[in-house]
């Protein structure tokens, strides 16, 4: 399980760094979020991956793996919908031309790419979990 922990740490770490990087132009532009969106970001984007890694670290591989997979997929869906989907203040095209336009677009794209890979890592972790019926177990 040591290799799985390392991969999970890398996925969760990159996810958090990418989202922190995106938060800078988000706040500087500024791009407003509704209260429920901030709650989603805190609970699903920030807290859930940390809890998931904690579960993995403390010997709960199946629960931790599923929580990584689901939280990363939910984060990806949220970002794709609001950054690239429906017109709204959080859409990459809604940020006016200026110093924060390119960083906002670039970091939104980075977050989407990292979250897609992290969701796949979560599914891989599910298949590798010792108590998982999906994988052969190790």
C-alpha cells in the first residue's frame, strides 16, 4: 500500500496546489461565487480529498479510494460546468480582458486536467484496495 499512498499523496497534493493557484486570479479578478458554491468548494474540493487521504493513511483503503474518486469527479464536473459550460460569472470567458484573464483561464484548465487525472487515480486506488471486490487485492 506504500506505492498507493505515494500516488494518492501526489494526486491530492497536485489537486490542492492547482486549486490554490486558481484561487489567486479568482479572488483578484474578482470572480464572485454564491454561498452554496463556496460551501461546495470547501467541502468537496478542499476537505474531502484531505479526509480521503487520511482514510488511506489510517488503513481504510476502500473508503479513502472511493472518496478520492468521487470528490475528484465532483470537483471536475463542478469546474467544467462553471468554467467552461453555462454562461455565468465563473465562466472563463466572463473574466474581462486584463491582467487576470489569462491566469484565470490557464488555472481553470489546469484544475480540470488535474482533477480528471486525480479521479482516475481514485478509481485505480479502488481497484488496488485490499478489501475491494473490483481488484484482486494486495
